[in-house]
């Protein structure tokens, strides 16, 4: 399989393209959305993109268990980030009564 | 199959990006996660697929949705009236990066070689393999991951609760 | 005895130190004793040194005592050189200096700063002797600047007044302009001769042909001459001298008539062998001298302040001396220095005596009729006046005549200028005499209390009067049957073995010239006396008839005002411009503060990127990612 | 898998803070932790003890010279150096936080425990070349820090700063992760040193995905060192966090990130020539941007903590110049600089506590005249500020000296000139600190407030400041011991770079 | 005791620091005690330095005391802890140790608070100055050079006038800007030479292309020129001087400025002889401009202290001119002029300080007739003024005379013209100093209620007289027997100039051959200064 074929038919390149696009969609969410929760979801998406790439590589490395272990850790870390991130968002909401990141901009210059 | 799951994933993500309603956006993301889980199945990795659904969709996304409800921020307060520089620069940048990424993937000789070599290699990811690797090679990582979880827990509590 | 000759200048210095530091506590008697005693001792030593010098085969005594400025190729010692020129001058300074010290005892007895005055006076004698005796140009320069300093201090003696400090400052600064010339001259001479020791320079110069080193020596001598115009109040640096009359009268007599102002002439004589090499300079000197003589004489015509008249007269006479020098008559010029020292000191002291008599009234128009009250002063003043006008047989006659004769030989035009100046001199001197001593007293109150001065003041007057009348016979020229003894006497000091400098007298109508100038002088003297003997009425009439001429002359051609307007103000303006524009705005503003301000502006600008919105932060990170990827994948 | 005693000794420095953290958490379960003295004392004592134990084991390890490597850990000299570095920073932070949180009116064990977790993460982060461990270490020290920044619940800015730090940090770690995954994908191993070797063997050094992976990993490090344009979280996070935490972040995060950068790029990736060249190019460009932007923005700050934040950004610029020079001596300079920087910045932030400045904002006006009131603190402040500006004979000068020297030696004269000009600009705002302390009289308002408030009593923070000042002075006086005896050995024996 | 025998210079340099830190540790209330201790310590150091430096002097010009021991390498280049006192710095060291206690005594009551800290900073400053003067390794020199900034910064900033913060910052940043760029050059050269030994660095420099040498020299020269300060890098000086407390001004003028000139003669010129000669002309031109410019600007100042500050610019211009001449006479003149300026301008600042302490104003227009109220003060001021304007037999004359002669004789074509131009500085010096003197001291007493003169109630007291007397003695001594003060530097200077192959002095040759080439009757002025140079340079290379 080469080129477009590989992408379209589930070759390694295909997974990577999906991973990269997912990654950039996540980044786009962070850059374009202003609701903190959305941005947070964008970050989760970016982590997930890394997961897709990781596991795709693992598959093409003959089912590398090392990568699978790393995937577990990444999930754990993602959960941690979720916990702390959401806690921070809640903390901010308590003070400002908003989850609009653009309105949480009193620290500047 | 691949193209289906890939589309589910990407469209879900795109929907999340574009959807004004946060709850709906969250649901779009759940779809994307399902798509990813599908991809994992295609990658002969049912364990990962299961974990993806359990942890991501089941735990993280529920948590997020819960917070969304709690904070009562169903909708963004204003439409996407962000600064045009931010918006257009972001879009331009993302476009360039995405195109560049695709080109990169296609132009990578190493990747191509790997793809060709890897398609012939054994593929299955079993729990046994994972367990061995986890407890033989990554004992340290395992412990550290535990610490990360503990720290995150303490942190989250410290941030939201008056006392432990 | 040689070992102790360094005491000649040092003794007055010690006197100055004593009077300056302890004088106030020691009391007047001690001050007088030390002030006069040190000068007297110095005089005695000077006579001894003079005799010792005469005993030397080549009439030259060079004494080195200690090193001073020694580095690299420069070696300037502390040393003395005594030869006929400096020896004579040394005697004049110590002698007349002593007389003036003596005179001051009377004149200054009531002053508050008695000790300070004597300290300055002694210091002046020290510097003057250093100037004269110094064995090297820098040492001479020590005296040169030092007498300027003393002049400054003495002019500013009445420092609580408005005018005196300014006059002092003016004197110092005009002198400094001249000193600039001397400094440059020294630089050139050192670069030319490799030494600054006078004897070495002169010896070397003696072996050079005229115009040796082409422009260089001309430049050097001209620069030195600039110094001379400053110190000797010649055009264009004469302006300070009239103002210097703000000082006490003995100061005017000592410094601004007899000694310091002649140091310019002395210096040129000292360097005569070098000047001989530079005819261009000599011509310049002659013309500057002649011009000054005439210029100052015309100003002197209508001055009302008795000391001002004498001041301009001094400037004029100094001009004569330079005229003499320029006409290659170093001896003649110096001869006039010598005679002038006597009669001008006499005139100043006489004027001082008259001023004291009139209770410090200096306006001639307010004097009058003093000849009955102050006999000695009157008689001695007459002696001085006839001497300065060149009455046949007096000292002034011989010295002035010699100069005019030499001037004629150089250029008849110089002679004409000289004669006109001489006529003016006769006129204003007799005007002065007539206004002060003849006629009716115009200030009766002052006149009633007028009295003759004490002995300490009149004795010097008498001594000086005799000298004024008789010293001329030291230099009777050949035309009048003499052999110009002073010229012979000074010759070794003026030529330093220079052979080509020995120029014989050309034939010329010497007697005829003398007759013309003397007659004219007498006529103008009589005119001055006759028009004023009854009071200033004639002048007032003249002023009405020719208002412009009178006003211009009375206001000294408005030179002071011109200098202020066209020189000093622009300089101050320029200084302000440099400061406010260049320093504050350009260097500090543009060079120093602007970068600082720009940095702040840029800082304010960069701070704008810190918007506080996390999306923007993420964008900048994405931008950074793009940059990283670009660089890595390029 | 059982560990040998020496391996335990090497692991203990990491374990002790983690144990300490758990213990402190247990103690803080007490409801009266904020009020009961002995519990507070026990919490702080435990934390200090944990850090001190870690320090003790590390120093004894350093003394024996053994450099065990097991699991994914390389407890080599560089790791030991890092451990000591972090332990000292943590100890100073703990001392300062005692006073700071008392001044703020709340004391919580969680902050200490989070700090200790962070310490463990940092030590791990800088002592491994295995990407999995690296990533876990990164997260282990980042996540507690996110929480610590947002921990001042009384202030809305605190949560805001924490949120910003978290959001940007999460993006950066995603990128870092993606980079690592790409490297893994093409090399087949998570061990970066092995990966570099494998890639070289495959001839895949120039593969675009490898390059992209390296670039994304670099991004992760640059974010942590707050290099422009990844720096924008820094001022906000510092301003938001409690003073001691800000100090700890500015010092430890940056230091550890630089050391990990050192270990990964010039260290593990050394075989990858093209990558090294690219890193130097990009660091040169970003260092210029960092120096210019950091210094110029610091120039116009009126808030002391923000000024210090921008100053820490600009210091990242100097340190990056050391990487541009790229010689072992330059890396030694970087380590030396970090040590001094640790003392300078911990000291500078400690001053805020020592002076008892609490509340929303700390402006230069609040500092006015304080130098004379507290002479020892004032003296220390002068030491820190002048050292930050790089004025000899203080420690900060020698760090810059080594870096600039190697930079010039490597032919980057232009960069060196830019660097010194940046120092010149920085001197202005550091002087401003001293101007406020010594050259200005306190405002009437400040005098009034001071008379109302009880006298500041911050003995521990004061002690921390004095210790920091002593380190800075020592860095100036016995610089050779610190540079040749400590930093250089970490580079030469730890990283295996020989000059 | 053995340690002291081995490290006398270390003791001299660091004893002030130790004492200074002790004083700093004294409680605030003991300020007066600290002041006394500081003074006594400084005095002791002066006495020690006199005893050691003049007592140990076996041969004039040689090294008097020296220490050298390897210090550190800091992962690479070796730095030697090398200190030495030789002919070039002997008297500058003594000037420093002399001025410090003298200034302390002279400003005894000028400060009202924080006297202890001030004394301590003063002692720290002394360490910086002494260290920079005796350092024989460029790294060590740089350390001390920069270390001087800190105490001076605080002295100006804390105890200065109304604009003190601006002035202190300006002083600090101005000086730092020069020295930082210089540091880059230093590092560049050190990398080439493999160390900071000046001799090795000079060797390495000579191997570099001329263009590089030129840039390195410029970097050195700018750093030193800022300190001197040479036009147009002088604008920090007026601010710093005016705002600094008296003691700061004295030491700033007395010693700190000297280090710039000293840096040239010790390092910049010997290390880059070719470049130094190449850039001698611009430096000399700037010096001449500084001389005239400083004087003109000084003339129009209204603040006495600012006037003196600008006079420093003018006087230090002479120093630079002398150094640029590259002749023994000129360089020796510069060496002497540095000492002169230290003594005279230092004394002027002291005197202005004494006046300010009494009148609380420094504006010229606030005074008038001070001589009536303070005769002793007036006398001292007069003497120092005369020294400042270079009256013969005072110190000012000899230095300026040598510099002018050296420049005039210089082997450079521009020498003669510049020397002639520079003489105008002597005139202008008299103008601004005496004009100021007249307006302040002479004239009718200013009876205005809030005038400065009105506030003058006492003449100098015994302490102040005791401060001024040594200065007056020095002024005369240096003027009458300058050899005492430059004898030591004669041989090193001559050796240095020979070593760098400075162009031989070019006297005028009054030989017949030259005479015939002349066009008779040409205008003398322009001719003399330039013509022989341009027409027949070869003929004039004869060393007289």
C-alpha cells in the first residue's frame, strides 16, 4: 500500500493521519473555543490523538506491549489532568461565575 | 471499516469544535472517542478499545459532562466573537500544520518501511503481554502513575474543598 | 656667594608667606619690617650678584640649583641666569620695587588688609624676579603667570567693591590669552631646539642664519609676541590695563607702569637672538607697537580720571618700546623700559600723592590748584612730565629719540606715527598737570583739607625724579656725542655671539629728526598746558564742537563694548548652546535617554502581547510549534 | 524484581519525598491542622525531613561516586546534581511557606504534600532517558504545580493563573507526548538513547517524522523553561501563586527542564547530528527572542512578581545561549548558572515573604524604604538583584561569564553582544528593586499601614533568604569549587561529555 | 605575620572590605562610632600603604610589591590572582589610600544619618579602586572594575541630592554599558589567548587581523573612555557629580575617573599597539574637543559643583591627549595630570561641600562676597583654583605643560595642531574658574535673606583646615618637584613606548637643507604647524 491507498485502507499512514488530524482538531478547539470546558475537551482530544498514534505504531511494531503499557499510563495521566483541570475550572467558576476563558483575563501585561 | 471509524472519529471531533452547545459538543466528543475505540479494535487491540470506552467515555467524559451541568454553562455566553487575529491566525496556522502533517506522514520513508514491514508482523495485543511488560519493565512507571493519581486527587481536593 | 643668589627671588617669597600667613597676627610693624626687609635684602643680594656678574669674563652667570620638570627629553631646572640684561632689570625691579614698598607704607597705612597687601606685593616681587632671572623659558613662564596672578590679586585688592574684582578678572584673562601665545611659543621652541633653557636656545640660535627653519621660528616668535602684547598691554590685548587702575596706586606704579607691563619687552630682548632671525616678526612688532602708541595716546587725550590718563600713557609708551624693538633696536627698546620705569613710577606715585591729598578724588576736573598745597609732589611731577615728553636732556629725550631714529631707519611711516603719538603724549601730560596743579581749585572742600604726603611717600618721589632726569645720560646716542653706553653694556646679552646681528648705525638725519620731534612735542605740551591751565572749559567747548570725536575718544573707541558684544556674549551663547543643545538634548537626550525611553516603549508594546487570555497564549505556543517544525523540517 | 542496597540508596531520594507527601497528607486530615501548633510543626517537620533525607542520600551518593542505573532510572552525577538542586529549592520553599502561609492566614498540609510530589516528579524527570518515565515525571511534577498555583482560594487570580498554567501546560505536554510517540514509532524503543542509536543505524536521522518528533519534544522542554513564545503562562502563574511556590516554580521547573533538555538533546540525542544542529539554530533564534522580550517586558512592570517572572523568562534566554554554545564548558556554565539562579530567585521571592508582603499585588511602591528597616534582608536583596543583573563579583556574573565565554569562543559574538545588552537592560529593572528598597522613602500610606500592622515576623523566610544570599556570595567567591567541583563533574561524569 | 608578608597587597586591598562589612554589621545607633572606626581604619591603611609602598621601594620604576597565584579556571581559561604595584600605579594607589581617609575627615558632618553604612560603602569602594589599580590579570581587573560600581551607586543614590535616583541609575548603566561590551571583547581575546594574562592576550591579539584588533581596541577604549570620561561619553559625569554627596564626588573625581586613563596605559595601549596608534588620532581629537567643550560648558554653569564636574571633563581630556600622543613626555604628563586632577578637583569638591554644608545651596548666583565672611576658606579655594587652572609652580601646570609638549612633539602628524588647539583649554580653564571665583567670593556681600552668603556663619574649623593643608602641600609639592610623583613611572612608560614601537618624536629641524626648501615670506602661522609634516615627513623622523 502506498500513498493515498495506505491512508484510506487502514495502513499505518492512515492511522497517523487520523491521529494528526485529531491532534490538530483538539488544538483547534483550544484555540478557537472560549469556554474553558471546551478547551479542556480539546486537550483531551490531543492526548487521545497521541494514543491513536502510539497504538498504531504498536500494532505495526508487532503488538509492542511497551506501548500498551505507556497507553495505560497516558490514560491515567489524562484522568489526573481531568481531575485537576476540572477542579481549577470549578475554582475559577466559583469566583467569576463564568467558564469563559476570555473573561478570566485579569492577570495580564 | 477503517474509513468508517476514522470518519466517526474526525467528524465527532469536528462536531465538538463547531457545536455551540457545550453539552452537545461533549456528546460529539463521546462519539469521537467511540470512533477511536473502533480504530483500536482495527488495530487488533481490544484491550485498548475497552479501556478507551471505560476510562474516556465512561469516566472522563461523564466527569466533564457532570461539571458542565454543575457549572450550568450549557452555552457559550457569546457567539464565536473572538478577536479576528486570534481566529484567522489560528485557522491559518492549523491549516498549515494539518496539511504539513499529512504531507509529513506521506513523505516519511521510515514510516513507509515500517508500514510495510509491520503489516506482516504479529499483531495481537494480549493482556498477558501487557501485564508482563507492566510489572516487569515498568514497575517504576506503575508506581509513579500511582503517585500521579494520588497527587492529582489531593490537588483536586485542595482546589475545591476547604479541608481534606 | 653664588650659592646664595637663589635667595634673591626667594626672600620676597618668604616675606609674602610670612605676611600672608601670620601678618594679621604679627601686627603692622612686623609686616612692614618683613615686607620691606626682604625686598631690601634682596636688593643688596642683587647688587652683589650684579657685581659678580660684571666680574665674569663674558658677563654671564648661569646658576642651576635643582631639577624641576624632568622627563623624557625634557629637562627644566630651577636656575638663574644673570647677565647685563637680566642684571639691570633685576636691579630696577628690586630697586624701584623697594621704593614702592616704602611708598606703600605711607599710602596703605590705614587699609584693613595691610598685611595682605604686602604679602601680595612681596609675592609680586618674587614672581617678577623669577621672570627676569629664570634660566629657562618655563621658569620665566612661572614668573610670567605669577606676576599676572599678583596683578589679578592686587587689582582685585578692594574685593568688596563691584568694579575691582571684575577689573582683576579682566586683567588675568587678557593676560591668559597672551600666555596662550607664550605656551605655544614654548612648544615650538622646544620642538625646534630640543631644550627650553634660555642660554642653550640662544647659543643655538646664534649659530643659525636668519629665517632658519623658515616659518617655524617666525611662528614661535609671533606667538611669544602675542604673549608680550598681553602682558605689555599692546593692541589688541591692551584692554585690561586701564581697568587695572582699580587697584591701589602703588600697584599701578609698580606693576602697571614700571615692572610687570615691561616684561613683554624684556622677554623679546631676552630672546633677541631668536627674534633677530625672524624679520617678519620684527616688522609686526614694530607696527603693533607704533599703532598702540598712537591709539592709546589718542585715547589719553580726553580721559578725566588721572590714573586712566597715566594708564593710557603707559600703553602708549609701551608701544614705543615695541616700536623700538621692532626696529631691531633691542637696546633702545630696553633703554626706554629703563627710563620709563623711573618716570612712569614717579608719575603714578605723584598722582597717588595728589589723589591722597584730594581725599581719594581721581577726577581731574575736580582737582586744580594743587601746586600750592603739595609742593614736593608738584615739583617731582613736573620732572616726570618733562621726562616723558622728551624735553631735551631728560631721560625720556634720549630713549625716545633713539627709538624714533631707529623707526625712521626702518620705515619713515613708523617715524611719523611715533612723532604724532609723542605730540599727543606731550599734550595730555600737560593737560593733566594743568588740570591738577594749576588753576582754581574746583572742589573746595577737598582742597581745604589737602596736604602734602608723608615722608615715606615723598622720598621715593624725589629719588625717582632725580632718576627720571638723569638716567638718560646712560644712553646718549652717537648723534649727540655719546656712544650709547647702554647698548654696549647689553650687547653680550642681546646677541649671544650672533655675528650677523651686529648691525652698524646707518647714516641718517639724526639731529634733524630729533629737532623736529622735540619741537613738536614742546609745542603740543605748551598747547596742553595753556588750554587747561584755567580749567576744563576749553575741552567742554571742544566737545560741543566735535561731539563725535570727543565721545569716541572719551569712550576709548568703544572697544570694551565691542568685545562684550561680539566676543564674550557669543562665547557664552556658544557655551550655553553646547550645554543645552549638545549635552542635554543630543548626547543625553538622543544618545542616552532615548534608548532608555525606546526600551520602555518597546516594553509597553511587548507587554501588550500578554493579553491575559489563555487562547492567545495557546496561539503563541502554536506559532512557536510552527516555527520549531519549520526549522526542524527545513 | 528485587533491588540491591545500593539501588535502594539511589531510589530513596525519590521515595522519601513521596513518602513524606503521603505522611503529610495523612496529618492534614486533622481538622485543626491550621490551628493546632504541633500538627503544623509535624507537617512542616516531616516535609523538611523528607527533603533533607533525600538531600542526605544524594550527597552521600555523590561522595561515593557510584552512578547506579536501574529500571528506567540513571542515578548518575547529573541526576544527583538535579536531586540536590531540587532538594535545596524545596527546602528553601518549605521554610518560606511556613511564614508565608501564616501571614496569609491559612496553613494546609496539602500544599506541602503537593510540593513533595512535585519534588519526586522533578527528580525523576531529570534522571531518566526513558520516554515513559520522562513523561510520567513531567506529569508528576506538573500536576501538583497546577494545583499549587491555583491553591489560594481566597483570590480569584489564583484560580485564573492555575487554569492558564494548566491549559497551556496540558497542550504542551500533549505536544511533548506526541513528539515522544513519533520518536518511538520510528525507532521502536522508548529509551531515547537507544532510539537515537537505532535511528542512526537505520539511517532515518533525517526522516521528517523524526525531526517533527524531536521538535515537539523540544517544545515540551521549552514550555517548561518558559522560553519565548512558550512563556506566556509564566507571569500569570507566578503572580497567581503564593510567593514561595512562585519561587519554587521559577527555580525548580526551569532548572529541571533545562537539565532534562541537557540530558535528552546534547546527551541522548548526541548521535543525531542533524537534530543537534537544528536545536542549536532554533535555540539561538528563540534565545534572542526570549532575551529581548523578557527583558523589555520586565522593564515596564510595576508588579514585583511579574517583574521577577519576566526576569526568569530572560534568564531562560541566557541559559539557552549556553546550549547554543554547545560546549561541555558551556553546559557546566548552565548548571552553575542554575545553582546561582536557584539561590537568587528563591532569595528574591523569599524577600517578599520576609518583608511580609501579602495581598493582591506587590508593587515596587510596597517595597519602599524596606531595605533600611530590615538591613540584613536589604543586604541580601542587593546581593540577589546585583547578581541577577550579572554584576561581579557575585555568583550570577560567573554563570554569565562561562556561558558568554563559550558563546564567544564558539564564534557567536553577535549573540554575546545581544546577551550583554540584554543584561544592561535587565540591570535597570533590578536596580529598580533596589531603588525602591533603599533609595526611596516609604510612602505615607505605607507608613500608616505598617504602623497598623503587627511587626513582620518571618524568621524562617529570613533564614532562607540569608542562606540564599550566602549561596550567591559563595558562588562569587568560591566559584571554582561550585563550577569545577560540582557542575563540571555532573556534566563530565554524569553526561559523559569530556572536554 | 607570615601571611601578611606574603600577601601585603591582598591585605591592602581587602582590609577595607573586611572593615566595611564589620561596620555594616554595627547597629544603626552606633553610626558615629562606625564613622570614627571607618576613618581610623582608612587612615591606618594609608599609613600602611605609605610604609609598604615607599618603604619597600628598592629601585624606582620596578615592581614594588607583587603577588601571583593561580586562582581558578572555571572549566577552561585560567585566571591568575595577580596583583602588583609598579611604577605605573604606585602613586595612583597612594592617591587612593590618601584620599579616602582625607575625604572621610573632610565630610565628617556632611551626613546626618546612616553614617556607618556610608563609611562601610566607602571602604568597599576603596577595595574596588585599589583592586582595579593593582590587578595584573584582566579578569581580576574586570572584577574590581565592576565591583566599584556598586558602592558608588548606593553612595549617590542614597545620600545624593534631589535627582539622585536618576543620577545613580545613569552612572550605573552608563558605565555598565561600556564594560559589558568590553567584556565581550575580553572574552573573545581570552578564548584566543587561552587565559587572561595581559601579556598572553597581547600576543594573541597581535596574531589577529588588524580589523579585529581594531574592534577589540575600540571595545576596550570605550569602556575606559566612559570612565575617563571622554567626550561624547561624558554626560553621566555632571549628573553623578552634582547629585553625589561630597565624599562621593571627591572619590569619583579623585580616583574613579583615573581608572579610565590607567586602563589605557596599562591595558588598552600595550595590548593593541597597532590599533592604539591607528585610533590615536580620533582619540586625540575627542580629547581636544573634550578640553574645549568641557571648558565652554563649564563656563555657563550656574551650579558650582556642575561647573567643577565639567571642568573634570576638560582636565581629563588633557590626560587622554597625553596618552594619545605616545611620547614619553606626553604620557608622563598624563600620569601626573591624573594625580593632579585627583588632588585638585578632589579638593574643589571638598571645598564646595564645605560651602554647601553651611549655605545649603550651590548656585553661584546665591553667593557673592563670601571672602568677607570666610577668609580662610577663600584662601584655600583660591589656591586650589589656581592649581586647577594650571598656574606654574602648582601641580596643574607641570602636567598640562608636559602633555602639550608631548603632543606637540608627537610622532603623529596631528600632534602639533592638536597641541595648539588644546592650549586654549588652559585659557578657558582660567575663564570659568576665576569667573566663578569672582562671582562667589568677591564683590559686595550678598545680603539677601535667603542667599547662600547670608547663611554662612563660620569659617573653616580646625578639622577642615587639617583636611585642606595636606592638599595644599601636595599641590605645591607636585608643582615644584613633580619628579617625586612620576619618577617611578618614567622607566615603565619609556619601556612601554619602545616596546609598542610608538612613532619617534618629531622635532623641527632647523637645518640649512630644510631652510632652502622654504619659500621665504610665507605666512608663518599655518605654515609652521603643518607644512614640515606634509612636505617632508621622512626628514623629520630623526630622534633628537
